[in-house]
C-alpha cells in the first residue's frame, strides 16, 4: 500500500506554485500507507502467533506419553493402560496388581554423583524392573525415583507377591559406576484389586499409600494389600506378609 502510494505520488505533476500543497499531500498519503501496512502486519502477527502459549509452557512430562530418560510410559499413559487392565479384570474375573517401586536409598548418593551418573542409575534400575516382569506387564516412571507396575491377568495375590519378589532380586544386584560398586535397592508398596468400579487413579493412589505406610511402620522391603472382592472371605483379604529383600541388611544399614 505504501509503495503504491509513493509510486502514484512520483507520477503526479508538481507545479512550482503549489509545492507546499503537493508536499503536504505526499506526506499525508505516505503516512497513511505506512499506518495501513503496519496494521496489516500487526494483524498477521496476532493471527499466526501460537495463542495457547500456556500449553507450551507446561512441563513436557505432563503432556508426553513416554519418559525422555528411560523411554517408559509416564503417569498419563500409565493411568490409561491401567484403566484398560481394570476393565479386562472385571470382564474376566481375574486380578490386577499395582506395584509402586521407590528407589532407596537415593538421597545420600545424589550429592556425590554427577547428573549423568544419576541418569544412568535410573535407566539401569528401570531396565531391571522391566526384566523382572512378564511380557504383557507394564512399568512406568511416575517421578524421578519412583516407578509403577501393572501386573494383570492374575489368578490370586500370590502372583503379585512373586512379581514383587523378582523385582526385589533384580534391583538388589550391585551397580558399578566408574569403578564404584553401589547397592541401590527399592521399597515396594502394592495393592491387588480391583474392587468393582475402581478407577485407575484411585488404585494408584491406594498403592502409593501402602508404600508410605510400609515406610512409616518399617514393615520390611515390600508390603502388598489385597483389596476386598465381592463375596470374598477373610482369608482372601487383608495385608500380605512383607517380602524380605536379598539385601535387607544393606537396606537397614542405610536407613
């Protein structure tokens, strides 16, 4: 617009008696062209700018389905998969277990290890948990040092206890980092369900509470609660015995 206006002005004949009027007209029209062009530019920037900026500012973990460090599902995908597992369990009258695994002890080590070493530890322990599971089981990374497992198609709570024991054995293996041997085991809290109508997030919260209760009561390395089922007997419900870790003495010495 501005270029057209100036081209038109350049073709306009200028009379020496009206120089002031012509210059004034040229300035007015020129400024009008600049203002119109600027308006179009501002409108274009407003239209093409990513308006939902708040979405881009959210943490990547909140919108991503997979963890960037371990490649495991995040909480978001985990809850979706757990919902599917609960639906299958209700349809087949089988059990599904949620096991929450927290690396321990980790805080004392975090001050003496580099970020790359910490990342390596998390990756190795995540792979060890996965290696202890069946092919159709799922493990996800909930936060920095906490993982959650979905073990479905179980006939009884004994299946969940067996999987937890395998995880404990895998996690208790020594880990060599730049010539230093580390023993990083974990605590496991779990719940075996589902009760009819149980939601995925509620079952995960219940398993997390079991883990926290086990830490407060110092109930060994693993504590699994069996959720009551419709028509279940007293023998089928309650709290299972804790599973001792192969490195139980090491765990005690670090607490």
